[in-house]
């Protein structure tokens, strides 16, 4: 039994394919009685939040565990022992995490830290180990000298290796670092909904892709539907939109659908949502364009301020006639208008001349309420409106500062839910599951991205590609 290995091993790696019960195994492990709490580490605040909420819902006492990101835990240690590490975190800028993690790794190798760690925790659990960088791997190895350490990972889900200065270690080196290993091989995500054939196919796909083989979309189970594309971008987009509508009409309203688009092309996903009724965009946690818009609203005045507001509004909802509004204001201010100004035009004119935050917030609300408007980035719009509200109530805060606060609050508390009809990318949807998944043009997906995309859907997979053999 996996739980027996975890409770008896001093240093083990659990290779955990998607949907094979990893989270449930972590939960069962935390239910094992111990005299000191578990230290549970992962990579993202979203991962911390998701696991914490799962444990809370199952009634596992908070005193049984301490959950943190690897980087966050290292930062806290460095702050607790500023004279014992070779790295001092800056006050006014983000830490250099590779340097930070390496410094804390050296610290954890000292006899003093061995004693402190043993007195603080019973065992270390590390989730999503395939995303550990070289310095993070070094830190976990240092921790393992003090505490029994169990890590969970899957090299076929390693899609976050972006940092060239702190790359991912070779998976063979990772495996060699642990004395015990176990492969989870029961596809519970699919078995639990009686999709046994689909679950076995997902395991088959993982094995094929991991050995460099391509997947033949003409030879799949009945719950996998393949639609060939032509290579003409406009025609393929229209075809995929129609497939999406057909798919949505064929599945029950209480079942969820994730649409997975190009992880390298944000605008293509936004445009797909724009052209589809009832889809919402899954946002990245950094919300970079909202923070940029907040900075621009802080800094600009007059006509340019209004143009910035209308531009960001058009990136969040359809039906915004920016040019028409600006032309109407010119006519109104010149006294040439025959039709009285609308509420939106009055607010827009006030913003040009006064630049009040309350008018900007009210304009966003009025634009959202228009019958011709469809919001497709509701999360991003909500953050911008909340930032304006906070900046209005606290006059010492700029809109950018308020937006940063709202963003960090969302990071800490996590998303309450993902809309049942959402579009994102493998990078945004990894770790999530849905009843159904629709993968847009998978022609150039790498093996890892393809596997992550395919393994999101528990009941059905719909996939489009220019080629029937994919998984380069």
C-alpha cells in the first residue's frame, strides 16, 4: 500500500500520473497520527490554497500540518536567521529565489538546523516535484538529512521549466536521489465515473509519449473525438467555435467543460472567448495586463486617460464602441449633438475633464450593464473594479497599489471556483479536472503539454489538430 511506504520510508519518491489518486494519498498520509506536524511543500500559492481547502473540508486539524510554497518557506527561514544565511532578502524588490534557496539549503545542512527541524516537524511531503528547480531539489535534499522526506511528482507533467539560471534537474538524477520509489497506476479520475477504457488509454498515452512515440488520433476510445483542421487559421477558428457550441449543447449543464488553447498565445484564447457566448477566460495569477492598466490610469489624464480605460474595457468585454464614444464626445463638447448625452457619455466626458476614480468605476459598471456587452474576462474585470474601490476608500493608495493588494489577496485565498465553461492553457489548468475537455489545435503541442491537456477530461476528450499523429 502506498500509505505504508510513506509511513515507513525515510526517503521516497511517488511517481504520480495525473488522475491516479495523488491528492487522496497525501490526505491519507496526513491522517496518520504523529506527535509533530507534517511540513507540506509545493510550488504555487494556488496549490497551497487548494490543498488547504481540501484538508479543511475533510476535517483534518490545522495543527497536523504546515503548508507553504518551497520559495515561501525558504524566505521565512532566511528572515528568521538573517545572520546565519549568506543571503539577505531585499526589502523593496522580489527575492532572488535561486540564491535564497541555495543559501537556505546550506543552512539546513548545519547541525543546529538538523535539531531545530527535528523538533518542529515529523516528516516532509513535497508535491509537484517535477517542477522543482536545481536549487529547490538541493534544498529538499538538505531537509531529507533531518527528516523523513516523501516527494510526489510526474516528469510527464513538467511544463514549468522557464528559468534558465535555475533549470530543472535531470529526472534520472532526481530518481537516484531517493532510496524508495513507487508508481501510482490506478486511473481513479476515470474509474470513478465509470470511464475505465478512457482511463486506461490515458495511461497508455502517457507511456507512449514518455518514450518519444506519437499518438494516433485515428485510433482512440469512443470517448475521444478527433476533428481534423485545414491549417487555414480563420477557417480553423470558425470550425472550432462551431465544434465547441455543438459540444456544449450535447453535455448536461451541470457538467463542466475546460477548453485548452495555445499556452504561448494569450490573445488567441481571448479572441476565442470573444467570439463564443458563455465562455470565461481563466486568468494567470500575476494579472499583468490589469496591473499595467492600473498604472496607466494612475498616470494619464484627459483624452489619453479615457482612451486607456476604453482600451482595457474592450479587452475584458465585447460590444464597447470606443471610437463611437470618442467621436460623440467631440460632437457634444463642440455643441453639435442633436441627441442628449447618455449616462456613459456623461461619465466619459467627466473623466476627460476631472479624472475622478469614482467616475471611472461607475463607467466600467455602466459599460458592463449595456445589453450589447458580454464580459468574457470576469475575473480580470472584478480585480480592476475592486482596485478602484479600494483606491477610492483609501485615498493614500494608487490604483496600481490597490490592484497589487487585490491580486495578492486572490493569490492567498485562491480562486473559489472555475466557471463551468472556461478557456485557458495547460499552464493555467494543470491540476484542475473537468467532466469534459476540448483541446484547440494540438498540432504543435509538446509531449508534456499534450499529456497534461488530455488528462484533464474525466468523461470525454475532444481534440482538434492538423495532423492525426501528434505529441512531438
